[in-house]
């Protein structure tokens, strides 16, 4: 009955040191993750045929990559004190 689409963004903290933060941006369709941006890798990685296609397109667009890479600073590190309080 229909389709399920989900986008999940998360910050993973290994310690209070801001260098240990990782930003993950996952795209899920019908409960299967098909593409993910990982700040440690620094690019999109596809896990399905459609995901690989999207990852290649998004990785070739400098503006999209710059925006995703900036989320580590803007979203994760900016809010780190809230998560640790």
C-alpha cells in the first residue's frame, strides 16, 4: 500500500572532543538504505543501483558536496553542547 521514503540525519559522537564527531545523512526507500553521505568519507556512497546513480550525480556537484560537508560544522558541532548537557 504505497511507498515509504525516509531521510535520516544524525551526528555520532565518540567523545566530547569535537574531532570525534561524524555526520551521517541517509536516504531510505521501502526500508532499504540506498545512498548515504558520511562526513568521514566526505562523499555520497550508493548501496543500490539507484543509489550509485544518485551518489555519482551528487558527488559531481560541488555545491551539493559543500553543503553536506558543511553540515558537520553547522549542525553537529554547533549543537554538541546541547547533546552533552
